C-alpha cells in the first residue's frame, strides 16, 4: 500500500522533504498547473541547478522535466513501441509462411511484410486467408492467430487505444493475462538497459499512483510564470499557472539528475573520428619523443 495522499506543501513521505512556502524555487521542486485542457493537472520536476539559480546563470527561466501519469506513459509511449515491435515480428514471420502457402497454391507471386501489413489494414484475416490459400487445407492455428493479432495491433478503425490493442493482440497470440502483466511490470524496470524515464510512486496533491519523469522531455518556463504556492498563483490572477506542490529529497533528485547525465553521456563517436584520434596521438608521441633521444 502506498502512504496516504500527501496534502499541502509539507509531505510526509520519505521521498519528499519539507518545504516552507517562502522557500525559493530550487532543483528538485515538483510543480503543477491546472488548465481547462488538463483539469487533472500537468506536472514537472525543476532541473535547473541550485548554483545556477542562486548565481542567476539561468537568467529568468527555469528548465523542468515533464512528468506524466504512468498510465499515460503506457498508453502514449510504451504501448505504441511494443505494438511496432509486435507488428514487425509477426508480419515478417507470417508473410514468409503465407508465401509458402501461395507457392503450394500455385500462385505466381509472393507477399512480404509490408504488403501483408497493408493488406490487413484493408481486409480481415479470413479474407486474406481466402485469397492466398488454394490448397484446400486449413491454415496452421499459430499462423491464423498471428494474422488475427496483427489485425488487432493495426486496428484500421482506431477504435482502441494502443495499450488495449497491445493487450488484445497478445491475447490473440495465446499469452495469458499474467504474462502480459509481467511485460507491463518490466516496462517500469529502471535498471534495464538505458531507460529514459524515472518512476515516482506518487506526487503531492495528486490522486492516483505511479508517475513518470520523462527524461527526454525538457521544457522551459519564465521565472514569473512559476509561483511558490497555488495560493500565490491565484492571488496573482493566474490560477492556471505552474506552482510548486512539493520537493523531492536530495537522494531522489540526485538520482534523477544522475540518470539524466548517464542517458545523454552515451554518445557514440564515428569510427573515422576515433581513428583520427589514434593517428593524432601517434604523431604527437613521435614528435614529443624523437628517435635517438
């Protein structure tokens, strides 16, 4: 169970720290704004370093990282990526099997993955099977399931959101609910690979559980558009402006900035650059230590 919902600006959870309403804005502050288009709230994590704030190096602007509900992250970011991978894998395998069936049906053309995807956006699996299978034998059950999963994943009518499409497609492939849930749990494993997110169990003054700091989603805001409290924003006649709702403790905020630095430090250099560096070092070594002392 998560701790009781945090209220006010003095949260009780270990991953938050006390904030006095007169405190200046600093790195680690959690901010929120309530608008007509987002009545449930938009959130952010102030990233600008404390030293830059104090020394006014950031000018009159703050940089923050966007925070979204975990469910939104699943629906808008994770599920579309999973659907793309599922479609690529299933379309390739299914197209190869269908091409074999077409050959046995004495049809003089083959089908590739891209063609199959286009086909399934226009026709049902049963219609596709009826066109390519002239052998008189039923298709393998796994191939039929794969075509049905592809049709759901592609969803030509766009009747379902990506997360529901992913779950249903996995179901068509025979995956049990427990297995699909494992995939969802793995989506929030911050120790796998090079994740570009940071999971927060909850936020002050926010309902629900599970929020994602999007480490690639940088935003900038004028200092005058960020208020220390919601009350300050309302007094200023800006009820829809960003205001502080709490502050992460130092260990959590440092963990976020560390993961952010690690994410963007993974810059691969082209091989020609590395070879040029090796050559430059060799030439420097030769010129610095001439032959014969």
